[in-house]
C-alpha cells in the first residue's frame, strides 16, 4: 500500500481545523487584570496553571474589558489570531505596553 495514500472520509466529515494563536507575556497585563479580572471574567478564558491564561479572541465590546486586555485582543485580531496565550515566561513585544509587577 502506498504510504502517501489518503484515507477515505465518511460523508459529512471534515479535516481537523487549526487556529492561529498569539503568544504574549503576562507582563502586557496589569496585575489586577491578570489575577483578579480574568479569574472572574465569564468570557472564554482558561487558566494555564500558575503560568498564565488562554483567551479566545471574541468580538466582545472592548469597552467592557480592561484597556490592557483590550489592546492585547486588538493586536491578536490584527494579526489574524483566534487565541491569545499569556505566559509569564514569554518575552515582551514592542507593540504593547508592559507592566512591571
């Protein structure tokens, strides 16, 4: 059998999707946003242990979000990302303000 052969798919099935993710330092969030707001936020967020957060880039009104988080999500949208992963060990980027906490 040819190693390059493709498997037949059942009707109505699709290939697995891949969505782009922007990786940012938690230093682009204030301590309040990172440790208080995100812990209570009812939007699509998932805690990444002690290291940060995964956030789905929604079309939520940015006026309802803290300005630091809104800026990060706007950058993600501009880059075509569907997700943002905030990680405390990631380097900071020039496009966003940084907060020292």
